């Protein structure tokens, strides 16, 4: 179905600038190389650069695995321990990096007066599940262990991510709950990639997934992560959080997704299941938006509204 007529009119120019690309094994290397030099269309004011320090740290990875890299943003001249957002980047499990998000992270740390720790995890298909989630867990463990030196209040540490990063953030909330070593204050999920079964659903959403992140790319991403076709039995909930049967005891959740995003149905379902499990959940649905609309939508009112909703929810979660 041609769903362009359903796109918010203010977002239509974005589709001409960011065409949909079909991922393949051959495309991964040039895509990742291009990402090394990609910059989000956001200018960081000088007062923000002066007010927030950036550090890149190499820290121990999971046992027997390579070290991982954390990018840390710390407001200067903090007089007391600050809350922390532990952030996980997106990229369909096969791409992306923490460095790309500096134009978003440094201003957020400044505006919210919080520390942001962003993890670079091993990418698929070279590194199958559970490499990425275990890298994320190792980075979280290092963050808690070094909270005093980083000026972090461990009672106010939450996880956040977009797309595949949102899926990993949800999985990390499950893993932290089940291992019992760290208590998270919140999970902030932006169009999270939660359910491999979306690839094989018998009646797919007829208006979702035409733009940016398509059913083809979704199958490619999940197959790369899992090492086999998606939708089979016995997929771990730490790979696909929607597979979890017990959602009790998870931290409060913020979930946002636009109506034309391939993940809309799985995200709404996950929010409903969290609510039924007694987890406080705030769900935002944006009509006429597509995957990445908040990041690439510029001054479009719908994009501004989504960014503002996200920022205010973070402000509330960090101050709780």
C-alpha cells in the first residue's frame, strides 16, 4: 500500500532527503563507513560545549569478550551526585554508534543536568546474540561500580534507546531485574525494536513500515542478531523483549512510536502488557510519523512535540 498520503505533511520533505535503503550483507561495510562521518543535523551551542564535558572510556567487556567503549557526558561544576541516563544507540542491531549521537546527548545532559553514558556494543551479524546485550550489561555494571567517581546517584539510573537501542534497553531492564545486581529507575523506549515475530505475523499492519525501516530490513536485522530466521520458537526475551512472559517488577516505562512505524503494533502491545503487569507506563502514539521522524524531522511540529514529550518525561524520571 502507498502510505505516503498518511504521512504528516510537514514530514514529507524528509522522505526525499532520507530514501529507504534495503539492507544486505554487501551493504553493511559501506554503510558503517558512512556512519563514521555522519552528523545529525543539530548544532551544539557553545555554552553547551563549555558546560558539559565529554570523555571516551574503554572498559572491561563481558568475561572472555573484548573491551567495550563508553562515551560519557558530564555537566561541569556539579555540586551533588547527578541522575544518569544509560543510553543504547540504534541501528537495527547491525549498525550505528554512540559517537553519532553527540549532537543529541551533550545538549540533553546540559538541559536535564544529568550524566549520560552511551555504550558501543558489538554488532551483528559478526557478533550474534547474546553479544550485544551482554556488552550493554557490562557497561551498566561499570557505570554502577564507578558511580562515585562519575558523580552519579545510583538511585536515579535509567536506560534509554531508540529502535534497536530501545529493544536493547528493554532487554537490559529485563536482564537487570532477573540478575538482581542493579535496580533501574526507568526505561525510556523510543520506537523500540522488541519482537522478531513481527517478521512473520500472518496479518501484518497494512500501513506500517513503508518508510526507512521496512519489513525486509526488519528480517535482515533480526536474522543477523539471532543467527537464524526470526519467528521460531525459543527465542530469548533478552534478544526479543516481547517474548518475555513475566513483566512484573520492571521499572516504569515511557514508550513512544509513530503510527507508520513498523514497530507500532508490537510497541502498543508491550505497553499494554506492562500496564497489566502493574508497571507504570506512559505511551505516546504520533499519527503520521514514521521511523526516525523525531530525529530527522527538523522543525516539523510533530517532531518538536515528540522531542518535547520525551524530554519532559526524562525530566520527571530523573527527578523522581
